C-alpha cells in the first residue's frame, strides 16, 4: 500500500493517505475537503544520523534534505 502526502486546498493542512485503489478519492481528514494536491515526498533508505549518504532526493551540496537550488 503506497502512502502519499497531500495538502488540502481548503484548510491548507498536510496529511498522509494510504492509496488502496487506483481511482480512490482522497478526502482531507481535517475538514473533509476533496480538493487536495499531491506533494512530492522524500524518504530515506537505511542508516541513522544526519548524513545524506543514505537519502534519495537529498541535496548533495548542503545539509538540506531537498532545496529548490539543487539541479
């Protein structure tokens, strides 16, 4: 079951949602709004600590997990 992150356009809150079916309607758990946007999720593979060596999508030039200046 993939977990996706969303932001509700009505109440502006972010939340995670389990997707069970391809055409499933995502509903905000805070306000019940259905107008949501899917967010870009980042995740880590294994390891502990602050190094980026185990991160996917992490910035390779600074300590940030993701930044708009990375190319």
